[in-house]
C-alpha cells in the first residue's frame, strides 16, 4: 500500500517557491525522505544523503560541491553536518538565487537552533509527523489510533509486526540517534524515563515524582523531557493563562505524540489490552489532539485548567479568535460545567467536543458535538461559519 501525502507535498512546494531554504523536520521514519524523493529523485546528482558515505565524500569541501548547482538541491539527515548551515547561508544570499535547498533532519534542539541562527530570514520550516486522518481517511481511525502514524507501523502486515517495529524504533532512537546528536544519557535511563512519561500521558507534568523514582534531581528529569520533546516524540502542551482571578495550572501537560509508541511503551500488544487499560481515555485524547494540531488551521495551541477543576483540552488561537476543543470518548457527550466556565471566563468563540460517534449536533450555545471523522476534512472542525 502506498499513501500519497499530497497536502504535505503541496506545502513543501509552496514553501520552496517562497524561501531559498526549506527545513523539513520530523522524527526518524516519519516519511521525510519519501516526500523529498517525490520532489527530487534520489539518483539525482543534486540529492545528498548524509548517511551515505558517497554523499559525505562529495561534501568534503561543501561550498565547492554546492555552489555550482542550480535548481533544487536536497540534503538529507543534515543534523550529521552542522557545519553546512553557514555555507547554506552564503549560498542562499546569492543574487538571483540560482539554487533552492530542501534540507531534512530528524529534529533535535541543536538542528533547529543551528538552522534558525544561521539562516534567520532565509528559511521556512515545515514539521511533519506520521500519517493523519486527512491522508488516510476517516475509516482508518481504529488502526491509526492503535498502531500510530509512523508509516512502517501503520502499514505493517500484522499487529505483531507493527509492535515489533515500534519497539525497534524506540530502541534505535535511544541507542543510536540521540547519541549521534550529542546526548550523553544512558539509553536504559531514558527508556525508564520515557516509560514513566507514557504513564503520565495526558496529565500535568510534575518533575519531582519521576525524579524520585529515578533517583535524580528534578532538573535532570526536565532535561530528559526536553530531549524527547526535541526529538518530536513527546509533546509538552503549554498552559494558557487568563486574567480571571482564579488559580490556574502553570505546568505543561505531557503526551507521547504517537499513539502507537505510547501503546508500545505501555506494553499494550492488542486491541483487547488497550481497551482494558486505565490509560484508554488518555490515549484517545492524545490521538485526537495530534489530529487536531496536524490538520486544523491555527496560529498557536495551549490547554487551560484551574485548580478548582475547570479545564479545556485544547485552546486554538486563529487570528483574533480563541476556540476550544474537548476530547470525549463517549457515545453521547454532553456539555459540562468546565465548558461553560471556559466559554464565560476565556471568551471562547466556540467549543467543539470531538467524540467517536457519527452525528454532529449542538450541545448548547456555541458548543457542538463533532464526530472524529470530521478531522479528516481540515478546517471543518468548527463548522463552515467558523472558518469562513
């Protein structure tokens, strides 16, 4: 099975028409290389794969190798050669811009800092993840949720093969990729920590508890969390603060971004195991959040919660509008006091309650129950009036 990611391809082509350098970031095995090869074949002399010794040899003198090239140039796994960024800055500033550069990298904090510092004002950044409902269609939701969006995991021949791939991904990331980025933390310690994060999935982060369990300082666990966030396998959803005179939560919520990796870390090897696990609701919430953030147009995203118990799973800022999203794995969700408080205190324009059912219906003024399948149509979450 081959999945055409036409929306992402269009975004990349549009960005290349605007900027001399486009940075395509995402976790390893998320499909960056496949996308790049659809734009420029890998056998092109202008395609450099920095995991290929031949490409590394060609770039021994990078400016000499890159300066004569015209049109599109692709550099894959660019985090292996951070010294290329100053060269790319010089080449991007040439009159007439004879070449455009698409650079790919498994995201790390260093990669993003190097590209933003060296290429400020010259680049456009696109972050990708695994497959989405938009790309696969709403009928894919059960398998996509269970296996996650990484192409090899989703497309595996069996559940056993999918789980085996996900476990291998986790091991390779911790034992090979992170050390290549300069991370000097034992893989066993990071695996224990990542497993703890999986059990915190969907909760407000408290660095002290995992620090005690690991026997380290809270600052160490915060560093571990940032490492996994930089690798785009953990999301820290930051809190929104409103001037409302109530005590509000100020720590981020944490999620394992890919539901398949979450299930692997929790040891869930079947649909039955997932449906009987205490993290079932939190897993579904995280899955919906990733689909919303991948497909729904927005400028920024947060969550909101007070110490009195009011909460909204996602707040989206779209221009001057503030919109809310609740994720409810229920047959017939209803409006809640939290939603009514958020509408009043935060001045939300609308709230969409995403649920697994098939019918879209009003729950109250400015509140609507929205089927998960709607997320396969970006821009329709809040109805036609909201996106007009």
